C-alpha cells in the first residue's frame, strides 16, 4: 500500500486490500474507515518532524541503501 494512496482514499485503499485478500468489504466497514479518519485528522496533534541525523544515521548512506526500494515502488527521493 502506498502511503499517498492511503491518505488520498482510505476507504478505497482498504477496500482494495480486502479484495486482494478475498475478504468482503461491506459498505458499513467502508463507512467505519472513512469516519475514523474524519475524527482523527492528520496533524490534529501537531506535526512531527524527524531527521535521520537525530538517530545517528547519514542521509546519503540511507538514500543509497534504499535506492532499490524507491526505484521498485516509484517513490520519489526526498531531500
């Protein structure tokens, strides 16, 4: 699941997950997902900013280390 897809369409993304697993995704469940996201909006408790340096990691090393993942899943590199 791509995070951007989940944020843009939580109900639809959850529905696709259920479909891939062969599970039934009812309209009640879709509404529950959408309602949950509505009452817990992103950033409601403030925005968190983390850096690799805070955890003793070198951003250049980590960019190289995870390049295969970004390339495979089409994730843009952030600077």
